[in-house]
């Protein structure tokens, strides 16, 4: 769990620095920084999405995941959590609400291969290298993101703790999944497609409810197993 706590600390520290710098950074500079973050997010997503080899598994997982996520409305639940925090903190942001920063930060820091595989590696083998590398990236991202979206990004550290900590604690139950590198690649691909969607949102091109796609990751093992019975 030490790597998870370090990751949480880097998100808080980066957000704090971003909030301190926020007042001294012109709007055109913060906007340029957000574009850079969006483009880098797209790159990370595209790079990971190409790891998968079974397009049918990807499509079915995301479709059924989107249906399940929309029925539950995970995006709304996260938004409500952000707005609850906003009411408690009574924070006002120039470019967005606390809820927006909370949801965007939570997804950016928790969706992707580094989160999933890194957390499982930490729980199963005690190998914290991947999560520590992710912590450095999150330090930079949280700093730049909070410059524009405000204190909500800092509160996303709570979601990082719950999500990554949960994966570490549950890693023993998921140990058999990690023995199949092809399945890990498919999970990475599905998560990376969500990162692409998040990057498009950051750039302002789309308003995809990325959180509602999250159950798609849970469907990957099921459809990967079913695909084994198909004559492909």
C-alpha cells in the first residue's frame, strides 16, 4: 500500500502547487497547458489501445460496459460526490466547478494500464515500480490540471486512494488473470480507449461521460473467455 499512499500524496502535492501558481498564471498560458495535457492524454490512450489484438472483445466489452455504466449512471454519482465536496468547501473556480475538477482528476489518475497493472503488481509481488512511475506523472498532471480546474483535482486523491487501494487489496483474488498476458493486453486496450475519450473531453472536443464506460473493464475477462470458444 506504500506506493498507493505515495501516489495519493503526489496528487495532493501537485494540486497544491497548481493552486498556488494559479493566480500568477495568465489564462492563455493555463489554456495552452490544458491543450498539452489533453494531447498527451490522447497519446497515452492511443499507445495503450493498440496493445489489444481482439477487436470483438474490445467492442463487446465497451458496449456492455457503457450500458451497465449508464444504467448505474456512474458519471452522475461521481458528479454528485464532487458537488457535495463543493458545497462543503464553498469553492469557486473561474474555468469550472469543483465537481468538474474532481471527476476529471479521478478519471485521469485512475483509468489506464498503469493503474490496474501497477496496483496488481504491488499487491501480488510487492513491486511498486510502476505505481511510483505513475506517481511522478500524476504529480505533473495534477499541478497543471489544478491550475485550470481548481481544488477539485486535489479531492480526486480520495478516489485514487479508494480505487488503487482496493485493487491492491483485491489483487489476491485477481492473481490468475495476470498469468495471461493476452488478457492483460485486452484490459489495457479497453482502459486506454477510455483515456482517449477523456483526452477528447479535456480538449473540449467532446463531452463523453467517461465514468459510465468504466464497467467495460469488468466485461473484458468474460468476453475474452467466450472468444476462446470461437473459431477465429
